[in-house]
C-alpha cells in the first residue's frame, strides 16, 4: 500500500491503485532509453550535479568548483556516449529559475537566444554549468526531445527531505502535454519503476507545471500543489 503524507492533502491511501501485486508487467529502466540503458553510475553522477545546482551559489568553494568540473566532464562524456546535443533546444533556459540571475521560472533568460544558445556560455552561473536534462543524458527516448515534447526532465535530483525525485517540468504554454500519449504512459512507467523496488534506489516521479505539482502513481496522480515543498510528500511502500 502507498501512503502519501502531504500538507494540504492529508494522508491518502491509494494502495488499491498500485499494480505491484506481482501480476503486472515488470518494467525495466531500459524501457525508457532502449538504445542506451542508463547505469547506476549515470544516475549517481546526475545526482551529484543536481545536488550542486540546488544551491544558489555566488562564489564557489574550491571543493565545489572541483565537483562542478567533474560534473561538467561527466555531462560531456555522457553526451558523446549517447550522441545527443541540445541543438535547437533551449527550453531549460526558459522553464527553470536561475537565482544567481534573479531569473524566475517560465520566462526566457535574458542571456538566451532561443534555439541558438547562451550568449554568456563561458561565464554562465554554476546552476547552468551543472545541469543537463534527462533527455540529454539518455534517460528518455528520442520522443522526449524537450523542444518538441514541451517538457524538461530533471533527472534523479534530491529534494529537501533527502528523497530522490524525477521531475517532469512542463512548459505552462502547453500545460496538458504530459497527459498526451506516449508521454503519459512513459511517466506512469517511470512512477512504477521508482516505487517498485526494481531499480537500485527508490525515487518519486513528480510533474510540475508552474505552481501545480502532481505526484505520479502508476495508475493515477495526487495533486500536491498545496504542499509547502516536495519533502512534505513522503511515499512509503508497505
Ligand atoms: S532542456 Fe535539455 S536539451 Fe534542451 S537545452 Fe536544456 S539541457 Fe539541452
Ligand atoms: S545563463 Fe545561459 S545557460 Fe543559464 S539560463 Fe541563461 S541562457 Fe541559459
């Protein structure tokens, strides 16, 4: 049974909707990137880079700078291995906030030339240097190319409660894109994988559209928009 404790939504028992009775299809992580199944090290490297960029940093310590250089090198290595580049996509430069630049979410960064790239690439903030979306890192299949999908995957990042989360950040200009196929089935499979114990570690799957957030379950979702932060939503499996 799954129990969600989220401020604003109370404790929910949605166990009857969970498909983990042992009779359902078992999904492998490779289902999400058939040509390039992710390894646990990939996930951990992304955890590291995302942990770094959670901090709104003005000046990096030597240790953080070293970690960031390692994260950047891992991203470049992974891109080469997977054979993916941002190309004409700049969507993360619109959807994500950049505290160092006082840039809110869901407007273009003033330094972005959409479709062309960053005009301050060599001196972009650490939050930008350490980020690569889940599609770029090969976690999702080609159909998830962010510019076309209208969604950016923030892969395997830690939320404040210490839990690991996959966040699908949806462009509010097309807020229902995630409910379309094949995206919805992929998102539900991701939720299944994160909760089933079949992967090396458990993770939550959350869809975020502006101020709206949904905790995704294999056969449904819970609106957690009123929770103060993601750490208040605790999923336990029993
Ligand atoms: S969303 Fe992904 S593919 Fe698009 S610009 Fe950002 S990192 Fe590159
Ligand atoms: S500084 Fe550059 S990389 Fe960072 S959000 Fe702005 S345009 Fe994108």
